[in-house]
């Protein structure tokens, strides 16, 4: 995770503060800033809303098998979910 975070120019880490995500101590040890964010609050988490949109768009497509589903998911994410949505 740390390598990926830094490779994308990460300065502040955003997490949903869900109790099952126990990485807070790790991030503090690595001196990574954490975005202050209310825990378990999907209506404030943009990705939760984005997943709802992706599910809606995927339901409109034919996905008879896992490979087709993976390809459709990539297309939806890269072509149909526009950056201005966020």
C-alpha cells in the first residue's frame, strides 16, 4: 500500500474510519497524514456513491460470465464514470 500511495504522489490518506480497518497506527508510524473523516458515513464518501452508479450502469449491460463482467467494469470505470461526477 505504501509504495502505491507514494507512487501516485499521495500526501494525505483518506479512509472511511470503519472499525474493521485497523491501519491507523501503521499510518501514524509511517508519518502519513490522515484526512479527518467521519466513520461509516457512506453519504459523505464519494466512492460509496460511485459504486452505486457503477452497479446501476453494469445492470444495464449483458454480463454472462466473469470475464465479460470484468471487461464491462473496466469500460464503465474508464469511459462512463466521468471525472466531473466527483
